[in-house]
């Protein structure tokens, strides 16, 4: 058991609860590191750069004043090629 600063020394349950509350309150969002195609096993045969963001993600970011996610590379190994 740790006796550190309780503001920083939290259990995984406390952290998970805080993250869930932030998402529910709209104070945080969840972003997938992989595009929908890669998530479902549809990969590029030759690695080629592509974003994780789809049209819905880009439209949502624009509508909510967030940074355009289209320049963020997909996290899949088939997207390792340079942009």
C-alpha cells in the first residue's frame, strides 16, 4: 500500500471513474488511434499513409471548434509510410 499524495496516488478504479465522469460530462473525448477500416481488419496491402479520422470525425471536429484530425496518422502498421 502506498502512502503518497492522495491527489496523485490513485487506484486504477479511481482513475477509471474520473475518466468516465469526464467523458460523461463532455470534458474529455475518446479518440481511436486506428481508422475504422483498420479496426475491422481491412488494411492496405502496401503500407500507405492514411488518417485515423473519417468524414464523421472531421465534421465533428469542425462543428465543435476542434483541430482538424485529418492530419493525424492511423495507428495501424499499414499506415507507416510517410505522408
